[in-house]
C-alpha cells in the first residue's frame, strides 16, 4: 500500500492465479462544489432535491489529504486506519476530516471500507460540499458502460451520456445527468476481459462512473442555498450541538475475474441487509429447570434450499401467522446466477 | 416517532433473544438484553460503558443474532480501552463455556458530545460461529489486569 497526498494505492492479490499484484486499486475522498446562489426561475441551485455541481466542474476535487496511516495486524483481522484532513483558509483546525478503515471481510473475501465522514467544512466562501468516496481500478476499460441495481434487484445497464428513450443534452449538467440511485451496488465490466469491479453500499446513495475503472458514491452533501423545489431552506443538517452531521458508511469492494471467481455481490448484499445484532446482559445464570432445545432452524433452512443468493423475509401478520417472502437475488448480470429450488414445506415445518 | 417505534421493537427483540438464550443455551437472564444506542459507534454508546464505570469486575454476556442466510465466523464487540477480558463461547455439545480466541485492537475516535472528546475505542474480535438465522452466546469476563494492546504501526511515508 502507498499513500500519495489524497490517494491510497493498493496491490490486490488474486487467490486463483496466485498473482500478488493482480490489480491496482486506488481509494480517495473527493468532493464537488455546489452550484449556489443563482437567482431566477432557472436557478437550479444544488439543494435538498437537486445535485448540481458548480458549472464547469466535470470531476471531483480531492477532499483532504492523507494525514496518517495506522496498521493493526492480528490473526483474525488486519486493518488499515487512514486519517484524511486539510487545513483550509489558513485555519489551525483541520477541516475536510474523515477516518477510513480498510480491512478484508472475514466471511467473504472482499475489501471492506468503513468511511467515517466528519462534519463538512464551514462554508466561508459559500461553495457547498458534496463528498464522494472514490474507488478506482487501474487499467480497467468499461467502455462508458456501468450497471446499477434496481431497488436492490436486477442490475440495469447504464451508458455514460446516453438515454435510451430521449436525446441526451450534452450542454446541461454532465455530472448530475449521469447520476443514478444506488441501493445496493454499482458494477463495471472490463470490455476486453472477464474482469468485474463492484462496489456495494450499505445505504441508498447517488452514484456514477464518469471515468474508466472509476466508481463514486455520494456520502454527504451540504449546500448553502436552496434549490427552489419546495423545501424553502438550504441543505444544512446539524447535530444536537450545532455541528454539521457526521456520516458513517460501509462499502464492500470486489475486483475479480467474473467467470473464474464467484461474484459475491448478492451474498454480500444479504450480509449488509441483515447484519448481526448484538445484545448485552450482565446477569446470566444457568437454569437447570429449563430443558435445552436444539436449534434446528439454521440447518432446516439450508436443507430447504435457503442458501447463497436466496433470501427469506419473515413478515409477522398475527399470532401464529407469518407471511414468508422468498427471493432469489441473483440475476443474469452474475456469471454464477442460477435457478434455486426451495422446499416451502420444510421451511414451514422448521418455523412451526 | 421513528425513535419511539424502534425503542418498542428493540425491547420486544431483546425479550425474544432472552427466550432463545434460555431455550437453546439453558441460561436465564435477570434484566433486559440491551443493544448499543447506535450501530458502528464507540463503546461509549453501549451498555458496557456504564458497567465499566461502576465496577472493574463484571461479566459481559453477549448474544449475537444472525438474521442472514450466511454463516458468520467471528463477532466484533466494542469495549473500553482500559480493560481486558477473558473471552468464552458457549459450546452446545459440551454445554459449557469454553475459551475462545480473541483480539483487541484500538484506535482514536471522538465522541458525539459537546466537546467531541477524543477516546481510544477498542474492538474485540472474537472467533465464534453464529449460524445463519441462529444465535451464539459469548461470555466476556472483565479482568483486573491492564489490557496489553499493541500500538498500531504508523506508516509515515509511502
């Protein structure tokens, strides 16, 4: 790993080929300046409803420089903790602060990136900040095509600067027009190989791929003027102490040969949507009166076919009445997508 | 309104977890099974913060519920930096708590309070299997000995 000013560079090991430098991956924090304080009916300022970068800004600027990199190594986890920040306007206090934790997920061989984005800088020059973590794979040519999920389900093909049903206006807001809702993943495929580059998020965000091998997702925004779409106030969110809100988000990244290695997007999606829940208690005693009941639910669900991309949703309706929803999250975008057989009787028996 | 709804749900969820712990692990709890106030936050937002302020010796019991269809191999618990723990996991076969491998790593974070107080926040990574749609039970006995936490290596140049 190397750090240069605002960018972290990694060499990614490929288990299948054994190549220790199979891919070169870069991560950086970036931002767009908001288009603000323009009057008139066509003002179209950036605000709660509208994302509109400053006119002429086609690519985001670096958001803070790498200040420090800490590495912790253990048998269970290895983690890099990177602190970004920058002093603005000759201030002594650091602005543009974020702390990024990068590790390898233990259950899934994916890069896990936790971004703790601190309050956005004070807007002394009324410019607004729209901050985007930026993910980049070198020597990756996706030929202006990327794929975004449709409400967490089927991946949709998107083409840069193009709409299938109307003529794209190249003169108006080139960045915003290429932004799409990302509820679970944005993915690229290399045009000349089977390589696939996917970034999965843990919340709904806006996102795009403006440059080859590059993915950006919007994590927080602050725009000092309003967009005239009905809110009637600027987009400035404060915490209980009057500071700009702090926004944490987690991203999973997979760079792989989409045929030789299993794409893990849908399996990661299950982990993200249903994370482990932790409960704490300080007073626990062995109860000899209570017979211990063997838990059969997990094994029974697996036997019934609830594995891999199969997701089961339980919707309690009333006493002894549970509505079950079964979904096969996989779609034809994944090379390993397949039909899954599920035995409903077995699931019902296990629940009962 | 949303907060109140979540609070009601979390209490009911905690009660269900208590029932599962009793039925599957044969352990009864007095007091509620509580969650941290926020996810992905520091130990200060978790029940252990208050307990660690009151006493040095306590047993922190953790029930991990995995609602996904994916088996989990480890758990991560936020803990205070000044304490160490003897970590055990309940083995259903032997019906006893057995020693589990764990690692503690700490990093600097700030609290979401008026002064943005800097704290060392620690994560205890624990090797424990939690099956899909299942629960695992961990016991963390706080020990008096000062936690030996390796200082992270600081990279100064690329």
